């Protein structure tokens, strides 16, 4: 029977390229520490000590988004340099941002997303005999 598919008897050519740098030559950030923070009308600009720059949209954080510019700029960076904190005793905002939350999904969320999914078993209902 002819299905219209072409049969591949030829060997596939594989191109190999020289690896220019080994994996040890690359830099992968392990920790995130805040170097500086600036806030404009749309974003919180967070510069990290490893020179990465994060832009966090203000509308993601309603307390900061709805505050005026003066109160937005009354933040502090915690001692471990991992959080931006607004103290309600010093301004009208009571919030804190953990910078790790904006870098990548947490392990629990990642594991939940990629967890092996069990297919639902569908059990057929038994047929009932009807008498006429």
C-alpha cells in the first residue's frame, strides 16, 4: 500500500562545531543583592551587585503604584540587601519587595508546573440491560 510518504534511506549529515569556550568560562549569578534602587513613574529600577538590572512595573505593586512620588522614594534596603522596604512609620506605604521573587519562579512553582501529570482514568459506566 502506498501512503505517499518518502522513505529516507540516506544517511543524515551531522555538522559538528568546535566549542569556543568551556562551560567553566561562563559566569552564572548565584545570589542577588541590591546595589541601588530608583523609582520613576512607571518602574522600579533595581541594579544588582552583579550588574543585572531589573525593571519592576509599578502596577505589579498596588501600594507603591497608588502612592505619591514623595512616599515612593522613602524606601530602605534591608541589611542583607535582598529586600526593598517601605516603613509605614516613615511614609504612607506599608510594603516590602523581596528581589528574589522577581528573578525566577520559586522551586515549588517550577516543580508544580513540570510535575508528571497522571492522566485521568475514565471508567465506563456499566450498561444496564433494559427489558422490553
